[in-house]
C-alpha cells in the first residue's frame, strides 16, 4: 500500500496494492511517466539531471500482476520530491537568489517606488518563459501522477471502481480562497475598503499581517478585521526577505513569530515574498502555511510544489498558492485583465483543486486595479453559484482537510459509509477507468446524512 496515494484519495487501504518490482537508481533525476508527465526521484531506469530533452518513460516498466501494481519507483518518494521542491537541487536558479543581492534589495526596498522595483524584478526573472519545469501557468504533476497510477490499478480488472472520500465538503466541485497580504502602512489603511468590496460579493478572506517594523499593528486594527468575519494570519516577522537566510536565524525568528501567533490568535502563516524551506517547517507552530507556490516562475525563489491540492508537511497543512499574485500580474506581466486567472482556474478545476489567490491591499487602490479585482470576484461568485465551487476562508479549508484525513470508509451491506468527525458533509465518490483515463462519479447525499444534518442544525 502506498501511503501518499491512500492519503490523497482516502480510499479503503485494502482495495489498492502498490509495490516496487526493481531496485531504483542510486541517484535522483528526472524521468517521465507516460508521454508528458515529468517526475523526479530514483527510478529503475535512466534518470536525467535536467527535465529537458528525451527522458526515460517509467510507464513502460509498470505492470499489474495478481492485483498489485508494480512501479519502477517509490511513488511516495517521488511525490515528496515534487511537493517539497527537492528537485530544485538539479535545476539552475531553483534555489535562493544571491543572499548579498537580496540583502541590498530589501534594505533599499522601502524607498524604491514600484516603477523602479518592477524593472529590477523583471531583470531578475529574465528567462522565466523558457523554463520547462514546473509547467506554466499551473503544474498538476502530482495530481496527474496519482490519477495515472490509480488508472493502472483499475486496468487490472480486479475491480471496476474504487470508492473514496470526495475532496471537498458537500460535494463541491473545487475550492477557492482569497488571501490579502498587507505589506505597508498604506495597505493597512486600505483594508477597510477592501473588506467592503469582499463583503459586496459575500466572499470572506484572510489578512496576513507583518508583525514588526513595517507598520504599527494595533489591537483596534486587528479587531476591525475580526469583527467583520475576516481572518488574521501572521506574515513573516518583518518582511526583510531574510527569514530563511540560515537555519540558526530562522529558529530565532520562528520563536518570535510564535509570540505573534498567540497574540494575533492566528492559525496560519505566510512567509514574505514566498521564500521558503519546507525542511525547516517543524519549527513553526501554525496549523497551516500558505507560502509554497504551485509554480514559481515569477517569484525570486523558483520551484513549485507541482500540485493543486493541500498536503501535509509534518503537522502543518500546506495550502499552496496556485494562482499568480496581483503584483506579478499587474507589474511584471503588465496584464490588467483576469484572463490568466481564468486560465489557471480552469486548469485547477479540471483536477478539482484549490484556487488560492493573493491580492494585496497595497496594490489595488487605483480604479483600474479595483476594477480587475471586482471582475475576479464576479467570476468567482458565478463559479460558486453555478459551478458548485466552495469559497470558504483558509482556516475552514484547514479544518476540513484535517477532518477528511481522519475519516474512514467502512463497508455496509448496501455499500459504504463514512465514519469520523465532519462526515455529515462528506461525500462518497468512485474512481473508474475509461480508455486509460480516470473518471470520477459522486454519489448524492443520502437520506441518512440529510437527517443527521437536520438534527445537528436544530
């Protein structure tokens, strides 16, 4: 049984058997699984130190025997390599940018106007369109890999469908969350008008607050957010771009950050500029993090987690940033439309994933920018009302994903039932294989579940 596949789908563990038939290579590298799916790790085949060029196809060494799917690699290891961005070790420019240049930039950043900053950033991001991996504008490698492996298992003919616990509550097709990173005093002062806009579309959001140096954080400011039903998370320590400069300094800062976690009553965290080192997250005491991009072509630290679903890093739930930030859209791409956001949303929804948006109160103060933001909220509202997309707050996603992780499917005389906290909102789905592709079907809410919901709400 492969833990990563079972955790992703939450199916009864005895229904799927995954194993390795050959010893993998000693070295890690890139290979593919099928025509276009690029993977990274150890494999019983030739691996490459680059995602470019002709890659070994591990699907050719995959087989199903006596109900067990044999892979030429460790699925959990490959998935972890992608989610934790360990493949960046073999990609030039995939690690942190020059520490010396970063210190100079962040020292000058407070006095640099946007017009100057964006030209410096464009120069630093030169060549991003030529990057082959992760895939722009959304990378779904992990999600597609899981689908392909499960489809291989179903092709064995041992069973024609596999039941699992659907990804989102109440049978929602996908999920979207809005998050606001407050970077400056001007952004802080713009929060009330931003909340007015969100309220007009009935969309709640989380505000990520920098606790030190950038601006004053008063109790009245924090209460003004909470009192309106919005959430507060901690954003870095002082937004100087140096949080992950060294492990020792990170641990010192993490201790200070934890003080603000308690003071703010915050469940979530986001690092400034989406700098990150997932190997160090055990020092953070938050319930969830939102610092890892899906594909980081437009960020100073390149890489990306290659999935559109939440995943656990130890005890912390990662809610990956799966769409382009407003700053990058406006000032790097010079795009004042929602076309890219719509393209990304459609790709994410094909995998029933999470759309995680970052919109800064600092950068949507102008009429042009606010018009784009309102168009985005109109689009999301339509998806909610007509496409069954769930639009909760980030902490609600965290609570649901933790509940789902603890739920179990148990057999009944007439099928299956879900046990565990929150099961009244959970739905049973079935995965089947058609022409080599995985197909999902969702069962409607049972009468028993409806009665339980009525009792719980009364």
